[in-house]
């Protein structure tokens, strides 16, 4: 709602209702309200008297402000599981050679942990009676 001049056809009913002597006062108030509305994006329901006084009857909620810098996530061109060297400081040559070693070390650790659990649970339960 921009009030550039008093001949704007959108506000003709308001100016037709007010006595011409009070048109400058009406224009000044409408201009101030339009400026505030343009800054905040808020809408108003106005009540205008015959003497050009404008009263705000109802005001809408203010819209949420839009952030100035929107962060936009860009997915990497190569997924991390295809090239693990991208997710670490390890050179690519070592990552390809180390992958079987890391997996075998993990399997050995899991087998030893499971063997310890089996030995603990194979023993007879202690007599608690």
C-alpha cells in the first residue's frame, strides 16, 4: 500500500468521506501508516473520521522476517563411503591399502571379544544357595 499522491483511486472513498479541508491531515496519516506497513509487512484495518483522523482498529500479525543469508547445503560430488580418504587426512594411496587391514583388524577384535564371552558363559554358574 503506497500512498504517493492524494489522487490515488484506491483511497478515493476515504477522501470522499472526509471534508476537503482535512485532506492534507488525512494524507499525512495515511502516508505514515503506509510507510510503516512497507517496513514491517503488517496489514491494518483503519477507521477514518469525517475530520481526517485515522485510527487503527485491527492490526495483523507481523510476518516472520526472512534471513538475509540462507545457508544452502551442497552435497559432495563423491560420497564418503566411496572414497574414505576425503573424510580424513590419510592419502588416497594408503586408504586403499589400509582398508583390508582395518577390516581384518576389526574382525579379529570382534572374534576375540566373542571368544571371551563364550568362555565366560560356558563355565558353570556359581552356587548362590
